[in-house]
C-alpha cells in the first residue's frame, strides 16, 4: 500500500518548528560545555510529531464512539518550552508553554487502550496555545549521601541528599509524580499506547489534555519513598478544569521500594487512589434506560459518590541495556470512568532493549502486551447501548481488549530521534464483532 503525503499547512508548520529546534539545539550544544553543575535557571524545549494510520478492519456495525474502519491518517504535533528558575535554596519554579495541533484516530475514540499518547481528547486542525504546567517544587534535605541531579526539562541540575522531602504545588500532570516507570511512561520517547505508558485503570485527575491543579508530597528515606497527593477533578467527567475548585477531588498514596536483584536495580510501587465527585452508577443508568425506553445514560443518574482503584507497578533491569516492566491495576467497576478511559481491569508487561549489542547505543527497541477488561456492570451497560469516555459501539459482543505494541527508536545524536511503532488491537472497545485492527505510527522528536 502506498501513502502519498502532501505539504499541507499542518506539515509546513511541523517542518518550520523542526527547523527552529535544530537551530536552538545547536546553540545549546555550543553553550553546554560551559554549564555549571548547579543551575539557577534553565530553558528547555521539545517538538514531537506523531503520524498514525489505522488499517481497514472488519466492522459489521459502528456506534457513536466507535473506531472508524476507514479512518483517515491523523497526526499530532506538540511544541513545548520549559522555563525554570531557582527562587531560593532547594526550590524550583517551572512554567511550560505549549502549542498543540492535530487529532487522534477517529477523534480519539473507539479503543479503551488508545494507541497514541500524543493525542488528546480535544483536538484541532489549527495550532493553539496552552499552559499545561506552572508549579513550584521545594526539596528539603533530610540527610544521607549527597547525590547529583541531572538537569532536564522541569528539573534543574544540582544535588540533593539521599533522604529528602519534596513538595510540589500548582498545575501539573498527576503522572509527573505518580505511576512513573523507567521503561514505559513517555509517549515522546518510548511506547505510545495509553495503557502501556500508564496503568489502564488509573483514573487520575486531568482535563482533556491531561493536566490539573493539586499538591504532592514525596518522603524519601534510603531505599523507599512514600508519596501522597490531592488533585482537582474536572467538574463533570472528562471536562475542562476552568477554576480552582476542589469539590470534585482525588486523593492518592503511592509507596515505592527500591532494591537490587542479582546486582541489577529494580522498583516496585503500590498506588491507591479515590475519586470523589458526581458520577453515575452503571446499574442506575441501565434502570433509567429501561424506565424511559432508551439506551442507558450515566449522565442522567449522577450524584456525589466515590470510586477507588489500585495499581501495582514493577520495573527490573536485567542488564545495563535490558529492562522489563509490568503494571497490574483494578478499579471500582460499578460506576463510570471519570477522567481517563473505560477500563476496570488491566495488565501490561513488556521489555525495553538498548541497541548497544548491535552497535547502536542510541537506539531502543521495545515490545509490550496489554489486556484490558470491563466489570460485569460495565459489560451490561455498553451491551445495552451506553456510551463511555472513549468507547460505545451501540451494542457489544464482549471480549477483553488485547493489544500488542512494538517500537524501534533511532537516536540521531543527543537531540533527535525517529521511531517506528506498530500496534495490533484485538477486540477494540471490547467488541469481538469488530477488528482486529493494525495501527502504524511514525514519531519524530527533537529536544534541547
């Protein structure tokens, strides 16, 4: 199959921004040799374009939230400027400005484990500006060995002690602090699927672009860290967060243990969260549908309630170049998903391999598998024609959603990378009547 790409205004914008990144990164190279080991301020930038194509697949019927079997190729571009200063000892103030453009396949609908971490729930063909992050981080030393901190986007170079207390407040992504994984967490550099880069049932507080207001505290002592956070949920499920109002909120706790296995480092994390807001029960929605002779609708039965979940997150280095990872997660399946995606049980696992052994130390190969599932209440709701955040085919021949993803990232120096990504999705949106679908992606990334 041949693909012919024309220089549309969106692609001309991408080319222009890439050229700008080349110039700025060259300037960064010239000045990096004179950089001090401790920074009082820093400027970083990045540009990422993801072009994604879904092959045609079998679909005897489709609904409002279905993945289209003839969906056109889509692309997303985001350009970010990271500005940071150190206002006083131990503190960092960061502001991120961003320009976004593009849409996910089928307007980011039709697969619970959506295939592009570069796609947001609200897309636009024309570029638009946003302020995704503006936060203050304060680190308090509590003793122990002094460790170097490398400078990068949203982190100033410097040092900290092995034991510390870190406080973060402002606008940020919950996943900046929680559910991190060294091998699967960054859609600009590693995997793309939502349920590989994050736990599938981690229904974290976020606007449609993935950011919110909140506070996090991290207490680190030697081999362990305890984290706690309190974040603002959107006023209605999957909606914009326009003001500082914590009536709808999400507290969470994560415990992390670090260890060595056969001389190689590993981590295990256990995360629990609770969402507290107006949300609908699947059973109430089904009853409402029967009473009104209509498809069930959770928007008609919302009231203040809680919905909890738990995540087990593992990572283990096998060697300096090979690492494995896994996430196992589950949530309260009696009520609608609030912010992230329509999943009640999820398991993901994979491997990441650096290219040193074949003479390409800057390259990375990754492969992962995912199984996503619904609760019995959710199955009945979607089978009766209900709609969720990302899914809703109008009816449902249920089967777990199974995803295979692999990627190869080619490093082109310190500042550039190009990746090829393939995903195979069985039973998209848990529907055995539709699919399977193959999804191909090309990702270009520049940073300084």
